[in-house]
């Protein structure tokens, strides 16, 4: 990727973009956070136009802001910063989930993508509740994105016709309240896997009507009929990842994917899904993006009506994949979270170890959906 390192442009851009609340961050390895503005924060902007005006007119002194740390060179790589260390998988819940997946010949994106949170999520972590993101339609993708560790082939094996019922059986046996179902891209199939998605969701809802289902879907090449089929299948959260900023799409994703197509999918999902269904997307940082590009991308995602957005650090799965441009600091991730909430997203998860499917965010979304439905039920009761 022949793009300039973003650090200098970020340092300059921070003089014209104010991400709130304003903080000063030391340049020491500990990156301690100190509040420097004791005045009450200004009132939130009511529109994106108001926010743009505020970003352009308020110019705080952020010369000490540490946005990222370098990754070194190919010959002299620097060690990962301390905030990027993951939990080693283990424990009885982890073992039980893995055994059930192998028994039913199911796959998870947690394993295929070498997710750094696998140990925490499968073992239960602080909450004691285990979660996993089940991957349907096989473990081989028809696309070759530069960041992804999933196997690729132009002609993967045919999907298992028993998979929708097996997935429903497995998830029901775990006793989960919230589950994420995702898949590889299947450009080789006539409906690109949309029917398989819909059947899996419907089977699971029939076994466990109260379970909350998030479907993290491919772009279906922007086909409205396939998007509609999944959006109306009974899911609660329709998720599709744009993966990176608009300017880096062709460097990071497969040539069959693009920013506009992904935004159109999210817009269609909002139109077709029943009222109350949330839409969600995610991007990786550390791919060579600049702050200005991230902010512009956030604005366009918000304008598309997306409810939830997540930010995480890109981690190179192997030497065959796209290199990491930089490790973005936890403090910078927090600034993006704060800005996203000011823009009007209902929820923003942002941190080095956050992934598009991450149990902390999923349980917040679960609470949000339950609160929405309780409010609707209360209003209906009053109206009757």
C-alpha cells in the first residue's frame, strides 16, 4: 500500500478537529490521561452540520496528544504495546463450547479469524457468561481480503444442508440470550447464502423465541432481494462491516467489495427490517487511515441510519497479510467513541481489543433492545 504514514497528517489535523472531551495525554509508555478542561462541556450538536461547524471552529491545543505508536520495520519490528495482549484460551466453558462445535461440525469466526478475545468470550470472562460467534456456510470464503485469515477458494464445498438445524440445536443447548451468526462470502451460490442465513435464523427463533439474534452478513453483492430475505427473517440486529475508511477500501478489501455497496446494504436493511431492528457496522484502525478519513467515514455511516458502530485495532494474522500501519492508543479509541456518541449513534464500542462481535457490546445492545421493547409495550398498554 503506497500511502504516506498518517502520523504527521494526524498531528496537523488535530489542530482543526476537536474530538470531545478535550484531554492531554502524556507521551510516556504509560500514556496517563489527565483532564485539562474543568469547564462544563458544550451542549451536544443537534445535526451533523452543527457538529462539522464545531469540529472546524474549536481548535484546542492538542500538541501532546499521542494518537499511536509505531510498529517498527520488517527487519526490526517493535513488540506489541502492552494493551494488545490477549487472554490465553482455557477453562471448562471454553472446552464445552469447542467440543459441541466439533461434534456438530460447526465453525466459528472466533477460531477462523484468530480473534484475540476468544479466550475471554468462550470462557465467560468477567461476566461468567460464555459467548461465541457461529460461522455458517462453511469455513472457506470466495473472496480474498488482505486482512482476513479465513481460507479462500473460488469454488468452496457446498454448504451443509443440515447446518441451519445444527446451529439452532447448538445455540439452544448453550442457553444464551444473545448470539451472533456470521458467514464467509459465498459468491458461488445462486442466492449467495442469503437463504441459508434466513433458515438458520428462523430455526433458532422457533426453538428459542426470546433469544436475540445478531446476523453479521456479507454484502450479497448489493442485491436487494437477498438483503430483504435476511432482514425479514426474524433477526434483532442486522450487521455488515465496512471494514475500513472509504479511502482504503481497494487496498484492504476484495475488489468485489466497496464502500458504497456496503452502505447501500445497511440502508436497505434499515428499510426492510421490522421497526426496532438495529443496524450495526465496524471498522479497523491501524491500516493507514488518517483522522480526517475516519471522521468523514463516521459521518457517512451515521447518514446511512446505522445505529451501532464499533472500532478495533487491526492485527496482522500472518506475514502473508497486510502489515499493521500503527497501533492506535486506547485514549485515541476513547476519543472516537466520544465523538461517535456526539454524532448520535445509539452505541459505540471502541478499543484496541474490540471486534465487530464482542460480548461486552453485545450485552449492552441486548439491554438496549429490551428497554426499547419494554417502552413499546408500555405505550401500547396505555393506548389500550
